[in-house]
């Protein structure tokens, strides 16, 4: 006795499915074209955004940073960058896992203007470190007793101050920088257009399938 397999009306017929989409290809294309046009229009009127970045290299670590961090180079670099950003402007930030400073803006300056700002801030930081080191050295030499001068901590602070002064006297800047890069980050026209095509296609397919389902439903009701 052969087994009779039941059939269900709600089974999906792939051939019919693709045939429905093929029949509605022009309507789907119209949705794609409309969505692409809207996406392109948005990309033209959207306010552009720019990313400014510049690589940096710390050269001199302040006496206070060495007192806080000891021999931890990463900590001293972080302290130097924090002080530099406070001079340059809080809109700048350090990129994670990279020796790069970055800034996002909708109104970028000329590359040369950023270079001038960075150079001025670097000079100001170098001067701060030099003044801090000379003040620390003078304080140690004039204010502390012989007993305190012989302690390891005071000797270390004196040595660090002398190193900072010598480095700056030899022409070292607190931080040196590479070339400034100004890149337009948004709107990303190719990505917007690609997403518009996909969205338009999805809306078109959805519209065709809904319309087809409604047509079938009406036919079933008419037959009933």
C-alpha cells in the first residue's frame, strides 16, 4: 500500500516565487532607482565631516610625570599627551592603540594652520617643562637640608630635573609631530548608494509579494 503524502496550501513554490518577482521586475527597479536617487540627494546636501590626524613622538618627560609614573614609559607618555591636549584644545583626542592625535570637525582649517597650532602648543609645553624642571632644581638646591639631599628620592628628582633641562637646552622639543592629515570621513557616497540600492530592492520585493498575496486572497474570496 503506497503512502499518501498530504499537501499543504501554504507550502512555498520557489518557481512561483521567482516568477512573481520576475513579473514585477520593473516595479522593483523603480523602487531601486527612487531609493538611489534619494540616497544620492542626501549625500549631496548632508553636512560633510572631516577627520584631522597627526602622529606624535614624546621626547622629553616632565619632572612631575616622572615623579608620578616612576619608570613606566607608557604612563609618562600619557601624562605628556594630556598636558599637550590641554594646551592644544579639548576637541583633540588620542587614538586608542596608536601614537596619533585626532580631531573630528565640520569646519576644517588649512593643513598649514593646524601645523602652526600644533607647533605653538608643543613650544608652550616644552617651555612649561623647562620652567618646572628649573624650579624643581632650584628648590632642591636652596631649600632642602643636607640630610634630605642625600636621600634617594631627592637625588632622583634632581637627576630627572637636570636631564629635562639638558635635553631642552640641546634643542629637544617635548613632543615632535609628523604630517597633518585632513580627510573627509562622511558622508560616504559609495556606501550610501550601495545601501540605497539594497533598501530599494528590499522594499520593491516586499511590495510585489504583498500585492501578489492580496491578489490571490481576492481570487480565493471570489471563488468562495
